[in-house]
C-alpha cells in the first residue's frame, strides 16, 4: 500500500475552512504549542492530527481485529489576526492537552457566540472538548495547515456520543 501523502491545505473562505475543520477534528493540542505573534498578526498552533483520510470505515469497538490508525504532527497558521480571546481554558496550565472539535466561522460561529454577527465581524472560533474556545478576530480568512514529520500509529480512534 502506498504511503499517504502529507496534507497541505489553504483556506480563504468559509467553505475552505469547513474542509480544514474536518481534517483537524479530534486533533490533540498542547496548550504550550499555541502562540499569538501580535506584531505579525499571526496565530500559530502545532497539533497531533488524527489522520481521518486514512481511516477506513470502522466497526463497533470490540468486533473484529484491533485496527491501527495514525496521528501526525500538523502546523496551523492563521494570518491577519487582530485579537485572540480565550474562554473556558486555564492558560496557566501550559502542560494541558486539549482536543480540537471544530474550527468555525460565519453562521456556525455566530450560533456558538449566541447570535453575534460573526460573518460580518471576521471571527474564527477554535472549539475544544469540554467547552473551551479560542476566538480569533481576523481581517479575513487566511489559514494554512501542513503536516510535517513521520506519522505514528495509534489504536485509539476518536469517538463521540451522539445524543438524541
């Protein structure tokens, strides 16, 4: 089987960012690996990305052989960032590991913010498990993600309970 290629994507609008969000879903994010470069107006994050693109449809846990999945280091850069706001994350715990659930903008971000006009205000939200969020006030959507290094195996596949 051919070695999967490294992911390298650019987002310039809400549709692009939705694709980026799906690729980054369930990334593990060390709080210490986030940085806002105020002078450059750049927000940088290094994550351990679950390689969803290499994950065949999975059966229920416990049925069949134990599958091996992959994670890979991935860099994320947001340009044109005017302001960064953090809610629900203890910034003093630099060693904590966060789980990224989604990267939102437009109507989805507005709904998460309680109806604020996110699409007009230039807002991108990074939404984490446990309710934490990082809000980026941006000029426009300018995001790049790029895998780097070698992938490593994991037997843990992210799973989310869907409540009805």
